[in-house]
C-alpha cells in the first residue's frame, strides 16, 4: 500500500470509527457514507462490508429501512455471523431499545 492509499485508509477508518459516537444519527450516517466511499476506492471488501453495515444501521435508525436493506450485504458475502447480528439489530429497533448501536 503506497502512502496515498495509507492516508485514505486512515481517513476511512477515522470516519468509520467516528460514526457511532455522533449523538446525531444523520451526522453518523454521513460519517459512515464517507468511510464507505473511501473503502470502496481502496478495494478493501471486508472494510467495505463493515461500512455498508454502518450505513444500513444508521439509515434504519432514521427510519429509512429500504436504504438499510440495500446496504446490509453481509449474507451475500457469506458472513453469516455478521448477518445474524444485523438481524438482531433490526429486531431491536424499537422504543424498547433506543440505545442500540451497530
């Protein structure tokens, strides 16, 4: 990985890491989307899948379940454990579990 790619990887990781700590889900979604764009440009499919999950999670928290479903692709990658975690998260999207995080 050259220096420019390393910088983009660090930027992507920073956006991905910041997403869940934002108190505003809209800003968190923006961070997750930025991470996704950067990971896609770096050809890092595992990190990309993680960012897709984050985008889906924050979209779901904002009530945009269609966008959430489009971004949750773990099962398609054969990552069944992560897919099951997402299913449990969807089940927990209720007023009974307002503090759930991805």
